[in-house]
């Protein structure tokens, strides 16, 4: 039985197969409308995330399956003190596959250890968010036509931003990728990631100002400075408006550069940028459903039907 | 000069960094063994200036070399049989250590999940870096 804990759980060949399947789902949705008839997805969300949860629910529903679950820890047995290990043992009796989001890092791995059904990590604290990464990769592959040989700028909260960490881990497996990390000093990318890049001889630079690197970028990945990742309000208020993408900054960029964002956006991308053909973040949300459909089919072993 | 007698069967841990012998006593759970243990603190050493030595009279299979290597892989392990040194063991950093150190990341699942072992995985052998299996938090040398 397979789980998805990290984007590295799938090698690049398996990712290609997954993305081909996602593409086929996009083009021929009717072919897959009953692929998961009689199957149940449990969405176990110990912290609120409407977007990711609805994306999973949409994916399972479009495959003809059904969804059960909870959307915050207070409405689950966790509020009574039940462990993740016990919860997943019970959920294994009710559903065929589980998507779990948890504020504690590594919680989905604990669940996967005890589970009788495939577990998908739908985000664990500031650690990993692999299905967002699959969405990001599918978006790049579909819109750029490749997953290698480009310069990507990652901007904003690079310290706590799990989408960023997962994306870097996934991209290092492709050739010719150069990273530009654009963040305030306080929110720099963690050392274990820069250590890993040095070890693999993958080029990267850390810069403070977005404008300085805009002309070099093939892709710009913007992130939100998340309030819940801060220990105090003062730090959050001081940093949240540090990096805002505006039409003026977009003028510095290449004509075919793409702007990605895991969403939700607060104010780090001004709404005027939405009209720019290079803004790909709403398409990204659509690809998120297709890739989750492909993932559910793959983990349930239903790809050959 | 203090003299501690020879042991017949067991092991002598030599070249322990001065002051660390009690940590090792604890990690090896020697308090739970019904055997003779000599702890020699601040012994003179040509190589180290000062060192600690542990002598334990017991079945040699009872020694957890993995834990010992994690604590300090410069320790010399002398295996004793019939009062003589029969082997000097090299310590190799273990790939995985369980319940020896605790993850300090307050966001890690180990901070709330009952009965969950604290497992660290060797991430970089040359730098002796371990990371929590669950959250990948780096184990800091200063915590050793």
C-alpha cells in the first residue's frame, strides 16, 4: 500500500505518469466520472483549510466517490484527546483513502504507520505539503511544457512556507534548475535546504529585493506571510507587506515568465496583476483538482480501469 | 593513583571525554544491570589530558554500540574475556536512533502524540547530523 507523505515519494517517472493521467482527466473528464464509484475519501483536517479540503472533495466527487470527514480539530475526537494513531485506525474502517492535514509536523507519517488505507499528507505544520507541490509541478509542466532548465524565484515566507520547502525538494530532481530565494532576513529558507542544495551542487542565491532579480526569472512563486506561523502579532505586522507584486514590478519580468501562488492571496499580489496573461495562480487551482484526482486513482490502484 | 582491579569478562570504555561517563552510564542503562561497574572520572591521559573510563563486568552482548557511537564515536571499546583484551571495537554512527534524544521542535507530532518513539535518522554522516524522522528537525550538537 502506498501513501503520499512527501513529493519525493514518487520518482520523476512516476510523476510523469501521474501528470499524464491528470492531463487525460482534464481532456476526457467523462471517462473518469465513475472511476471511484463506491469508494470513500476521509478528509481529516485538524486545522482549517477550506481550499485544500474542497479541492480534495471536488476531486473525489468528480471521480464518482463520496467524502466523509471533519474540518477542524474541535469537531473531531482529537478534542477529547484521541491520538492520531487511534484516529486513523478507526478511519481505516470507514473509508478507502484518507487526506490528512495536521498542525503538528510528521502527524500524517504517524497515521501512515498505523493505517490500513492510503494516507495523503494534506499539509503538516510548516513541514510538507506534497499535493500543493504536485499541483505546482503540473502547472509548470502544462504551461511551460517542461520541468527542467529554468530559473525560479521563490518569494515571501521561505522559513515557514511548507509549499516552498516541498517544491524545492521536488525540483532538485530535474536538471538545470536555478533557485533565487527572495525573502526578508527573518524568513530565510531553512539551513537544511541550503545545505542540501550545496551538497547537490545546485545553484542558488538569496536576495532581499524582488526587483533585483525579476528580469532573470522564468517562474516566480509568490507566498503569503502566514499569521498563524508567527509567535507574536508584532513580527507579523512588521513583515506581512514586505513583498508585494505589482504591475510595475511585472514590467521588469520576461514576457513569458509565469507567476504562481499556492493561494489564498492576501495582498502580496496586487489584484491588477490578475489581468496579466503571465498570472497563472487561478489556473493552478484548477490543476490542483486534476492532480488530486490522478493521485486518488493512483493510490487506490484504479489507474488501469 | 587510584587503582581499579581487572575485570574477567565485560568491556572497558576508554577515552571518554572527561565528565561524560555518567551520561554514558545513563544512556547504556547500566543502573538496570545487576553487575559491577567502575566509573573513573578525570583519569590522566597523554592523548586527552583528562578522560573518563567505564569498566563494566557483564555479558558483552549487552552493550548497545549504536547508542555509544551516537554519544561519542571517539570512545575506545575494549572487549574483555578471561581478563584479557580480545577485541577493540570501532564505533560507527548508527543510521537510526530510537528514544535516545528527544525532538525539541514544539511543532513536531512527538510533542503531543502519546507513546510515540523519538526516532532520529542520520542525515549527514560527515557532519554527524541527525534529523527527526517525523519533522526533519536537525539535532544540534550543543544538545549532546
